[in-house]
């Protein structure tokens, strides 16, 4: 109950493309089922880690596949939390064209899952912005493989996909945990 899956660019592509590939093709949808844009997105996704996901997905039973797609559909584009005395905004990538007066629900989904955050700039005076998407070593080389915490940001992508560590931060006390 205290885990909040946040939708990221890879999750979005998996849900969309695996859903398209799992859908029953009928006479009514055969002309529009997979567009040229869908096929282009599929090719890009397959070369960016999607191949492994698709192969694993294909080995599942139809009920298991449906369960995975339902689970992915529940991911939030962002979460706002208060834990103890701290307030947090959790988003996968960033807040495109950030404006502190702009409500989170007005940000476009694509920007939330693909934008690059400006980690040198404090976004909120009263909240931490927790993001992934960009490995911390690209933000600050000194933080490579570790969680980045500066300027009201907590960046948790420690580069596990590239052989780095898997990082996690417990919001109750901001304690960091790592798995090699």
C-alpha cells in the first residue's frame, strides 16, 4: 500500500504497444489497428529495451498478459505525497515548461514521462521533486550510482540499466538503499 508506481516512458510504450499487439484484430479495426506511426514506435521500443519485455510478455498466458496490461494502466503520471513533515511530488521525468503556479494536472503526459529536469534549479520551495529517467551520473558525476539530492530534487535513477546500482529512498526518513 505504500508503493506508488509512477508511469514512465518505457511503461507507457509497453502498455500501448503490448496492448495493440494483444488486441484481437477484427474486420472493423484491421485498417486502423497498427498504423505506420505505431510500427515506427514499436521498432524504436524494441531496440530500447522492449525486445526483452515483449519476449517475456509472449511467454505469459492470456490471463497473465491481461493482468500485466491492467496493472500498467493503473500507473499514475505523478503523485503528491506528504510523509511526516515533508511534501513530495513524484514524477518519472520532469515538469515540462515548469511554472510553480501551474497545477500538476495541467501538465501533458508526454512531458511528465520524457522531459529532462533542470537539476540546477529549485522547482518548489515547499516540496521535493522526486524523479527518475536520467541516471544520476549524468546529473552530477560525483553522484554516479548514488541517489542525487540537491536544490529540492531527489533523483533516484542510479543507472541500473547500464550496470549501475538500483537505488531506493524511503520517504519516511529519507534513508537510501542500494542493490548492486
